[in-house]
C-alpha cells in the first residue's frame, strides 16, 4: 500500500491548485464522506462548520476549536487529500485567537483554513479590526514549514449587509493583511462574482449555488468553488425521504446494500 502523502506534499498540492484552472473543493462532514469524495476524484477538501456541527446534533456555530481539531484529525487520517478548515471566526474575537486557531489545525495536518469577519452577538467586525485578525493569522500560516493557504472571508453578504462595495473593500483590506485566498459567501450571480474577482488580485473562492453551473462561476473569474453544507444536506434529506416512506407506507425500496459505498471507502488513498 502506498503511504499517505506528507503534510508538506499536501500543502504544495493545495497551493499549486490555486495556480491552475478553477477547481471544485467539496465539503465532507465526516471521515466516510471524505473518503467518498477522494475516491470520486476530487483533488482537495474543505470542512463545513455547519455540516460538522450537524454530526454532533448541533446548529452551526455551536462547536469548539478543540472539537474542530479532532474533526480535522479524522479527515486527514481518512484521506490523502489536502484539507482546508472552516474556522468560523477563529473561535475568538481577538487577533491572537485567530492565530491560535490556524496554529491548532496546522498542527494536526490541515494545509489551509478560513477566518471570517463576523461573530454571533457582535455582528460584523469593523474592517480595521478584521484585517488585524487576518494579519495575525497570516503570520502564523507563514511560519509553518509547509505551504498553508489562509482564506479570509467577508461575511457581509450573508449577514444582513449585501453591499458589494463593502464586500470588495473588506476583501482588499484582507488581501493587504496577508491572506492567500479571498472568499465572500453569498455572491448571487456571475455579475457579482466578476465584480469581486476583477477588483482583487488573489484567488477567490466562490460558494456554489444550485442556480449556477461550475462553468458560469469559473468564467466569472473564480479560482475555486466550495459547497459549504450543501452536500451534507443533500445526503441528510435523501435519508429523510427514504425513512419517511418506510414509516408512512412501509416502502423499503429506497434502502441500499452499500456495495458502492464499500468501493469508495476501500479505495486506496494517496
């Protein structure tokens, strides 16, 4: 059996992906889903805070950094792909806290991570403070003995302030603060995506929307496309549909034997 790639190898793979054509970075929620996505041929993975929280029976935003670190360990051990981590606001409002979150997941195998500029209860951070947090996280990322891609997230579009000018101003500030990738969840159409990608010089991650295709998002200038919790919700809704038919009608036709799943899980990592 081929040994899994080292963290340094994964880091270089992940960095190189951002220099090529737009790529998909799907979001597994546990070790099994990570193995399936690897077996299907994806080249990198990103965690989903909402999908992971769901595996614990909680809502998004209700997990701790320690729990996320354990989750990252599981994903890194389950597959051979680069793993980037949704670190929400770094589980702290301070620059030091954001830096500590990057350090914690890098220590267990992650080669990327995102820090956002919003906190439940406090709302959107002032741009200067948010940029200080990115600068602190960037310093720690740059001190790693392997490439670590820091993603800075501007949350305003999904936090009650869908102002494209504000989005661009925030992303430019985070670019200057040392981020490697920029991300503004909630961009609604190719026009908005193109406005953002043309206003910054760093790679831009775009959150997938069912109303758009990969080709449309790529043509608007995105470097990578993530899906957030959407795959977790697709899987969970499929479970709910089959289970509801079992309960209501005694219909067992939706059950599966797991042969394809076994093929995916048993596939060699590398």
